[in-house]
């Protein structure tokens, strides 16, 4: 009898182990970790021109990755421009660099589709930028002592971890670059990864397609997998995807076990995301989700007519008019842009992107985004401080009110990214502030950014509207 109970107990225990494995799939979480490391080293080495060893060290300090540091391995093949990351040889992921298109991870047996786009040619054939260009050469060092002090403070480091690791700061006031500073080995032309600031670029491309009449945010999202009228996802609109109120089971936790993290290990990211079931009726529940934004990236691709056409759209209608020559979108294995994250651009070019929104979608007299698009995108969703591809202070959410009390104007809105990537757009100040870095503190150095904004407003004599 005791042996039988022991046998039954072992069977139950084994069953629970199998059920837990199938539910949480730790192998997928580990593969997501090696994918993140391979892609990051590849992009920062071959696009940004940084040292792989330094990139690896900083990458492994990220939450969720630091526990794997002792067993994470990587190698860089400079001749083939390939990076491989593994956990002591297991769960290996490779990422390869392609000129102008960044790095793509090799997922599965089928080779990735790399768009046949000549980015250098697209840059060359574009119209003259509608924005006035910034000065060539060395960074603009402000003559004003208070502005210099603000930059000093932005690059200060605490005595002990977590470190802020500010890489670049750019300040534009009334369309003029008035101050900037960079960390060692970073320059005015160095493309830096924006992480989820890319979601705001996706917002801009959706706006352009809306202006052209190719999509309408209020219409049901054109997703083939939801086509049937009886599918409960059939009525999800493009705007609900933009506002992250689709109701889909795609909540993001950055744990490695969530859908948004595991999306990255799939060759076709959007195909993985669109198969998620509903957790709530569309429009009633907000949850932050990179996977939701990746569905929008596929909608952009399809509306433009294909991968190459989507790339042409981005350069013809967005990057070239803004003079964003360093912009580098990255792609999944099907040639769909990673609309949820990982675009690279110089800090100056991120500032130029912010000027598009500061100008209500108009640059140099040319309307790029539809009238009312910026206001819609910066309007808070439900009871959050998130708009539609942008974060916003135009909200009564505790985070919005806290940022306003800290000195960031109440009318400000933002492109935010992991590790403290911040693009702050302040219409009342006629100002854009960019801060890029590798901060691993939980708030992404938002306190440091608020201090920077507060001190820049004081230094430039702008109205003290921050705490209203």
C-alpha cells in the first residue's frame, strides 16, 4: 500500500511538473533572453559602433537578465557581422546585421526574409528636409552657465548602483538646438536605440497612412485572422490597438514568460500576437503591450503594399522630410518592421522626430500628420497616463500628476523607452528634450529627466507652468 501511494504521488508530482513546464515554458523564456542579448549586441556593435564587451556588460545588468549573467555567453563574428548568444551553449540565438536595416534574429529553420531595400538610395532621393538642419561638427555647448550646469547634473552618477548611464542629451528650443552633450564614444551622429520610443514612430506611420486615406483608426483592424464576423476579435479597431485597449491576452511584464517577451522568439512576431484570445471586451481594459503594437506594424506593412513599400513610405514621408538620416528601423524574420521597439537614431534625430509633434504634425509648412492627430495621440486612455503611442501628462493619473509636480509641464507628452529613453515634448515651452541612456533603476531615471527639464525651463526663462 505504501509503495502504491508513493508511486501515485510520484506520478502526480511528475504530472504537475509537466503541466507547469507546458504552461510557463521556461525554455521559451530562456530563448527570449538569448534573443534579447544577441539582438542588442548586434545592433549596438554594427549600427551604433560601440564595443561589444561594454554592450554585453551593460545589457546583462537589465532586470530579468542579470540573474543569467554567470551563464550567458556571446561571440561576435565581425567578418560576417553576426552575433550569437547562448546559455552555456544552450538556447542559442543568432542575429545578423544588414546595411541600413539593422539586425534580424534567426528564428527557426527558415531563413529570415530581408527586405530588398537600398537605404542609402532612399536617403539620397528624398526631398530636402523641411526642418532647418542643426549645426555640423562638434556638439553645441551652451554659453549659459545654468544650462551647462543642467547638462552636468544630467550626467552625474550616484556613488553606488543603480547607475544612470546617460548617453546623450539634446535640447531644442524654438526650433533651435541650444545645448547637447554626449558620453564618451558617443557623438552627434551615433545611432542610439530607442526601445519603445519606436512605438511613437509607429504612431507617425499610422498617421501618415490615415492622412493618405489608406486606413482609418476608427475602423476594425484589417487582420485576416479576425475576419470572420463571429470572431470576438472582429470588432477590435486600429485605435484600440494604438491605445492598448484591444482586450487581447498580450499583457507585458518583461518577465520572459509573458506574451510580449516570447513574441521576440518567433520569426513572424505579428502572426504570434494576432492569435491571442480576448481577456476583456475591446475598449474596456488597458494593459501595456508591445505585442499589440507589433500587430499595428503588420497593418502598416500591408497598407503600404509590402515590406519594401513600407520602408519607402517611412523614408519618403517621415525620415527624409525631418532630415532623420541616421534612422534605422529593424525587422523580424518576415520583413515586418519591429514597430514595438528597437529603432535606432542619433539623439539629434530623435529630437527632430519630437519637433514633428511639437509642430502639431506640420514641419516647414508641410503637413505630415493629419490635423488633430497629435492631440488625439496625446489624449489619455481610460484612467491611465497613456495616449495612443505616446505617454502623456494630460491626465489625472498619479504618474502624470507626479511628473507635473516634479517640473515637467502639464501639457507635455512623451515617447518613452526601456532603460530611460525619454523624448519630452512641451508645447507650452516650445521645447523638445531628449535623454538617452542605459539606466537600470526602476523608474528609468525619470527623476533625473524631470530635474533636467525643470532646470532647462529655468535657464531659458520659460514660463513656470510645470505644476499647474
